């Protein structure tokens, strides 16, 4: 990406590009840890799961965000959509 392209890119687009790059990297690591776990399981009596070999961000439980109706109405009103 050139400097001019960077300046024309919105923060939302940059964030989306960063997420895409991170997920692509995690998919590569996911493949690698499956292979590693398969090798370990082939030579060991103790069986391991791929997530025991390498912890990735996708293994963490995602926490949901609770939003009340009042917060939604306040936000919509601030944006002029209510």
C-alpha cells in the first residue's frame, strides 16, 4: 500500500484489512498446530488437542456485549435516525 492509498483509506477499511490479515495468519497457524498435534499423537500415548499445542485468539471464548433499549434509542437519536 502506498502512502497516498493509506491517506485515502478510511479507519473502518484499515480495521477491516487488519482483521482480515490477522484471521489469515491464524488460519495458517491452525493448520500448523493440527499437523504438530497429529505428529505428537502418533508417537505418544498421551493424546493432545491442537489447541493444547498452540493457543490462538480464536480459541478464546467471545464475550457478548449487552445493550439496553435505552442505549439504542439514545444512539439513534444522536445520529438523527429516531
